[in-house]
C-alpha cells in the first residue's frame, strides 16, 4: 500500500526557497562600500572580455580570504554560457593553488555588462556587473548591486603605478569607498 503525502512536496519547496533566501541574505551581509552602485557605464564585447584577468584589488570577502595571485579565466562554452574559473594561492604567494569553476549567463538587454553567475548547482544567484572597462580591455571594474563586493581586474599581473592610481581614482568616481580596497599580491 502506498501512502500519499502531498504536503511533503510543499515542505521541500519551502525549504528550497528558504535556502535560496538564506544564501541571498548572506551575500548582502557586511559593510557596503557603495550605497548607490551605478549601472554599467558601457556595453561589453564578450570576445574581447574573455580570457585571463589578474585581480589587482578587491573588497575583502569570505570566499577569497587569504587568497593571493588571484586570476579569473573566462571562455565561451558549447551551450552558449560562459565558463568561469577563479583561482588563487591560499595563504600567500607560496600557498597551495585552489580554484573554483562556475558558469555565467548574460542578463538580457544589459549590453553584455551584467551576468548571473553560478558556482553551485543550477541556481544563478551571483550578480556580476562590469561597471566599467578600458576601451582596449586592459582593465575592468566589476561589482554587484549591493555594493558589498568589488573587484579591479587587469590584464597584467602587476600594472604600472600610474595605471594603479588611475584605477583607484576611477573606483572612487564610481562612488566606492577606496579605503576598503585590498590590493592583491602577485609573483
């Protein structure tokens, strides 16, 4: 004899929605570095954006704690999504290598400047906004709507001093608290 329990499906759905809500709440905890995050300044040519980026600086966050030599690699996938591989050396420049693989999809009508990112299962809960970038794609400033997360990416592991200063000033002009920036070390 089979006992039917339709309530169990409702309970499972409620737990799933609650779990997603908890993840979203955790993502917005902590100090915001910008109470009024701007919309992306311009569209993104994905073919030029793809490839390797080096993290010049970031707002500290739990998933990159103690990471140095941080890189992000983006590539197109056969299914039309974007492959994301974030890597770093844990605990310093001589620490062990660790990486996280995910995927991203373009937010429609965003000029390719807004993406939803997933590193865990089928849920695209992470926002990735290319707030600004160089016309020649030598640097990029990435954030998300809460102002809690920020990354400055460059094509060179160690950009020149003038470029570093200009990037920090651009971040300030976008309304971010530059005192919260943590510069990333590279070999």
